[in-house]
């Protein structure tokens, strides 16, 4: 079936980006509906689709799936041959663990470094709590690379759901000009060269001039 993805502004909605990249990885056919955030009617429009009033939302034959992590796991079940998680058991476990940690934490980075594809300026001064989280993030990426069994420029070699979930972090690190070790800078560049991300970025930047 064709899926219907409800998202917020591509320029600003990091959670929506994760859902879209997951669908692209699965090779799923889907349509897209963008509901602009922070408008007077945003909540009313979202409530017509889900009681969470949040994006992303994926409409499927099995109902509406809310939250990017739930959407990802649903797609894993629906597209078992797409290898959305790493094939190796240890790598797959680490990928899920890393995504869960990111999904439920790193609030200092989120609060002080809002997702905005058009941003281009360092965070000055850098709050100590943000620096701590950046260092933890880079350590988390290193933990992923340490168990990777495939070759490639992404966290586990081949592109996976882990990269869909960490793409917004890569955006924050680049748009706030965070100095990175070479291995992490190369990973951020790999995200920016990922065709699925490039298409999203292009559409997001085009929102500025509409």
C-alpha cells in the first residue's frame, strides 16, 4: 500500500526528517502532507490526524503510527528485506541502543541548538552542558563504529536507521559550526551527501523563499 506521512516544516522539523528518511530507506511508496508549525491553526490541524498533535505521523492500513521511533520499527516489520537495522546482532543492538539514548535525551543540545537547516553561526558562548552532551554524542558515535561489521561512511558502515535518527544531530553540529575530529566530520559530510537527506535539505531551504 501507499503510506501517507504527515510532517512539519522541513526547515525546522527534525523529528519529521527522521520519519521521512526511514521511509526512504525502506523504499516505501508514500505521499506527504506538510502542516506548518507554530501557526494559529497548527494544533487544530494536527488533532484531525492524531491525539498527539505532533509530527511525524504515518497513516497506514494498520492505523496512524505516531513518533519517529515507532514509525521506524513499524517499517522494519513491513520491509524485512530492506535491512533497515544493521545485519549483525551486536551492531543491531548497539544501533537500537544509540537511537533510544538520542531519542530520549540530549536536551541541552536540543534546547540551545534548535534544528534549522538555514542556520550558519557558532553557539557563543558554548554552554558547558551543551559541550558535555556533544562529547557524549561523539562517544556514542564511536561506540557504534566500534561494532560495525560493514564498510562504508555511515555509523555502521552501510546506511541504516541509525543514520536517519542521527541526521538531525549532524545538521546541528554543522550549522552551529562545531569543531569535530576528522572521523566525525567525515560522518557529518556523509549525511550531507546522502541523496535522501539532500532532497529534504533542498526542499527545506526552498521554504524560506515561498
